[in-house]
C-alpha cells in the first residue's frame, strides 16, 4: 500500500465532499428557482387572463374587431399573447393574428383542460408563431355565453431569463467552492505542517541531535504532543549525557590504572579493556570490543 502524505489524506477527501455538497445544493437551488419562476409566470398569465375577462363588455361578445382590439392593447401593455375563444372553439380575438385566419381551437390541450377543469396550462409548440410557448387558459362563465381566455408567453424569453439565473447561481457556487477549497487547504496545512515538523525533528533526535525543540502550535492537541516530546527529549538528552559522563569517568579511571582490567559479558565477549591489557597482549582496544575473548587472548592459562 502506498503511503500518502497527511495533507493529501486531509485535503482531497474534504474538498471532494465540499464540491459534491455544493453541486447537490446548486442543483436543488436551480430546480427550485425554475419551479418558482414557472409558477410566478403561471400566476402572471392567470392574472392577465382575469384582467381581460374584466375588460370585456357583455354586449360586444360577438364583435371580433372589438375583442381583437382589447387583446392587442392589453397584449402590448403586458407583452403577452392574448386569445379569446368561444365555447365552440372559434377564435374571437387575438393579439398577434387575425382571428378569421386561425383554426378552431377545440383540440388545444389548454382549452380542453380549461373547459373541463376551469383552467389549463401547457408548454407546447405553436405552429402559428413557429416557436415554443407557455399557455394558460381559463373558462369564464360570467357572460351570456361561456368564453375561454388564453394568455401565453414565449418559452425562448423564459429560458433566456432562466439561463441568466442559472449562470448567476453557478457563478456563486464556483466562488463558494473556491472559498471553501481555500479554507480546506489552509486548515489541512495547519494540521499537516506541524506534524511534518515533528517528523523532521524526530529524525534529528534519532541521529542524536537534541539542539532544536519542537515548536508550539495553535492546536491544543498538537501543542500538548509537542510539549510532551520536548520534555521527553530533555530527559533523554540528560540521561545520555549522564551515561557519557559516567563512561568517560570510567575510561579515565581504567586508563590511569597500571593493572590490566578486562571485562566480558555472559557470552564471553569483550565489553571493556584498559590500555594496560592492550599493551600486555599487543592488541588494539577498539577493534577488540565485542569480540570473543578467546579470539583475542590465546593464552589458555589466562582463560
């Protein structure tokens, strides 16, 4: 298994989780905004259709010129296509086309739903305008004959507005991702860097270099660890110095003795000898340390 640096183990998973959460959040926001936007446009179309119904006079229901003029005036003011349809499906007035040139609208899905349920909405392609439209139709029963009033908006204009909203949300999401990534990077560094310094100091300690202490950090756990290691280093250094001092003192004593002194362990390996022994047996002191006494001193009477 390949050992990865602690920084990579902290930063990569955290930034991955952050990006996934932001992507899900952006998708949810965009979906919610689109639903809200279409709902608002549906309410606007309904309000405009209601306004048309209140504008029509009962005595001019059969006057297509009058109804077309109302559709054109209100359509221009609200930038909406308005169509007035009789209960039989004939177009009585329209803001964009001559009603006499328009087909019967009985088969239009929004008209069918309005006649059956009171209101119908649908998004479909308009062969008259040669573009996709959002339609809303309501049934009006307050006149001497039932009418269907239909309002509609171009999906192209709606999609243009929604695209602008999507871009804004995506831009905000990217900025949040960059900010979150930067914060994650800094936090990962703040955790990984002190540990990397501790690793480097530990390597120096292993080589016998106790000159530098571990620096303190802002993290309480890492700070406690650094202080504990520093105390351990001081104690270890003191013990090493004590051992070295005792060894030097022992070496000084042994070297000053006229008598020969040689020490071996339980395996009969030489662990210490003074100058007198080396001179007596004509051997080098340092190479003899750790070797079997029988290989250094071949006098069987002494062994």
